[in-house]
C-alpha cells in the first residue's frame, strides 16, 4: 500500500475529485505539496545546518521562482494542465503579494493550483516530472 492509500485509509479520507475545488483551494493544497517536495529534495542533498536548508527551500518556493518555473514549463503542459494553471492564475485572491510582483504572484498561484490538481488526481509521476523538469531548467537539478 502506497502513502496515499495508507493516508486515505487511516485518516478516513476518500479520493477527491479535483474538479470539485476552486482554483484557490487547489493552490492552497498545491502550496503545501510543493513545499514538502522541495524540503525533501533539499534534505536529500546531504546533511547541512537547518538554517541552510531553510534558505535553500525558501528560495525555491517563493513566488518569483514558481512563476519562473511555470513560464518555462507552460509549453510542455497538456491542454488540461494549461487550463488548470490559467484558472489558478486568473483567480481573484483575497491575499496580496508580499515580496513579489502581482504578475509573479498570480503565475505562482496558477502553478500551485496545477500542483494541487495533479496531486488530487493522483498523477504523481506527472507532478514529479514537471517539478523535476522545471528545477532542471532553472539550474537546480
């Protein structure tokens, strides 16, 4: 039994239909999923001071980096993935960008919506492929 199945069973959570969620709800989930993926990746690069891990992770999860990733990945997205990204990008958020331009913040929200969508769709291979490819493109592979 994989992590997702074990988690769903133990927590009493059924499979979710990503089409049932707003783009901002998908982005909310995608933010957390992407953060865990990045933290695990940084941790796998070897033992280092936690402060250094935090700085590395923070640089990869900030809106500016996410916006850069999605701009590089957008030509590789399927029509379905592009539609999810655009829904997230165009969603009207109640929060404002703190350390990012509004353009980067919205692109990052679209990226996070796509991550959340792929996660809920249990398309883990595609999710891993896109994040890995994006990190490779920005020289972080």
